[in-house]
């Protein structure tokens, strides 16, 4: 098998709200957009697809539900500024915590997908 490309997609039952959320987070329009179905962003070295799940893909029919199954990690310069932006776009945000590699806070998009906001130590640890 030869993999040509890979990216992350997330299901969004609140599709329009989620697309708007990521437009504001990434500060850009999606590069690919099919109304009510699919949006794709390419920013900061990641490709993120957002899709409206079909009835067959609903959480009630999923074989297992792990929360969170995937987290989007976003390295930022100033944690408080990132939190302020996400607060303006109605994201749920956890408390800031200090970890060995810097400071971080968890934010959640409209469908509950976790976004880890990560500010490295001043020593320049980029993980």
C-alpha cells in the first residue's frame, strides 16, 4: 500500500454551525465546500474535513463510541488570546492547566470534538 495523502474528517450533526466555527478558528473560508454536506479546510499544515453524517452514520448506530476519539491539537503563541477568540464563537473551554511542556486548555466545537490549545514553554518546546 502506498498512501498518497491523509487528513482528518469529523462528523458534524450541526453542520452549518461547525463550518462557521472552523471558519472563525482558522480565519479562512473552506477550500472545498458542498452546502449541507462537506467542507474542507487546509491550514497550518493540516487538512480538516467536516461532513454531515448520514442516518446510517449516526452516533446511535456506531459500533463503539469513544470520547474523544480524535483531538485537534493547535499550537498557539498566546493561550489567553486563543481562548478569547473561541469564547466569542461560543466554544466550551476548560480551565488552563500547566503541563510539563507548557500550558494548555481544552475547547470543544459545536459537536463536542475536542481541540487542545497548546502554548509551549518559553524554552521553545514544539512537541
